[in-house]
C-alpha cells in the first residue's frame, strides 16, 4: 500500500471514529433516527478502514508454493468486503430505520445537540475527504473523477473517496431531515432523511462491489500502460515487434505481463537470451509494476493467428 492510500485511510479512520462517538451521544440526547443511522454509518466506515489496513498488511506476505504469485489480491478481497459491510450495516439498517420512523414518527428532543454534532461531523468528514482527494491527485492526474473510480487499480482510494463523499451527503440529508422536523413539527421528515441516507449508502456500496468484483476476477493494464509496455519492449535493436500480449493485475502495484515477441532472426541462442533479458529490463524500468514478465520469442505470421 503506497503512502497516499495509507494517509487517506488513517485520516478517514480517525475522523469516523470520532464522528461515530459524537453521533451516538447526539442520538441519546435527541432520539433522532437520522442521527442513529448516521452513527451506524460512521461505525461501519470506521470498521471499513480497519479492513483496508488488514488487506494491505496481508497483501505483503511472500509468495508460497500454493500462491506462487503472492497475495496482492488480498487488497481487492477486503475492499470487496468493505462494500458488503457498507451495504448491510450502513445502507440496509438506515433504510429499515427510515421506513420505521416514517410509519411511526417520534419527536426530536434537544435539536440543538443534533445541529451541533452534525456540524462538527461535516467539518471532520470534509477534512477526511480533502485528504483522500490530495492522496488520489498524483495517480488521477487530469482523469475525471468518475473515470478514475472506474479505472483505478488501487482499491483503497476509490473506497475512501466514495465513503467520504457518501458520508458528507448523508450528513446533509440528516441535517435536512432534522431541520424540516424542527420547522414543521412533522417527525416523518427525520425518517425521510434516514431513508435517503440508506438509499445513498446502498448505491455507493453497489458501485464499489461492482468495481472490486472486476478487480478480483482480474483486470489488465490500462491502455496507457500497455502502450508503455509495447514501447519499452520494442525499444531495443534486437526486437522487431510485439506480436501478442496479455497483462493482468495480480495486485494494485503488481502486474503480470506475458508477450510473444519477434526478435531479429540472425541472433544466436546466447544473443537471443541476452536480448530477452534486455527487453525485460527496459520493461521493468518503464513500468515498475511489471513484477512478473514472460517473453516468448516467436515469428510474426502475416494473416495468421498470433495467440
């Protein structure tokens, strides 16, 4: 796990732990269902940061005979679990609580506590989101945020970004529900705010689950990375062309590259072995994530299959 991901997770964990405690205190004083839903949301988020740390730690284990390519995909697995936790503990609970409070509304007592705690929570979540945005900036570059979430091979940053964004919108829904309840005297607005929080969390969890499932199954390198790989391989005098190539991420910063490459036909066996080693060295220099590389010398056949 690189430093940017670690920093974003720490910021989110500290913020969510403090926010969860404050929201439970707020619920005790106000009885607001929106506050309770937000409290469980923050508990889920705090646990999620712990799961992301667990995945990052387990992914560093050395390769074994049973797992010859290592444990890099542990980070994808635990990020997928985070999506399920957010869906079940955060989203479904909030939907259940919201429906219950709409059908059986209860007045909010001490609304000043709710406004104060939700205001503090907005500040803390904004700090956490700002940290995640800064951590993602070097990897994202000028890529639009939606595309970055869909294409990033780093699981932690999209998870933290969507969690923090969902938390901020959830707080706004809670504030709206409490405010409308206080202004109108109709406690069903508090339940409606809770329901909105639940729907938001379920939507975010589904997006995360889809992305993490794709990474678990196995995604190749991005088109830009593949172009750098081909350029590096074809950058030597002994290489004529890359005939065929397959890539797959076995971890966020670990890439498997397998390619058929046409070399100059006049090379001796020793020269060919040296040319293969040189091509691998160029590739790893251009794309440090290419940890496992298999190059197969072959001949290009015009119009034939190159698989």
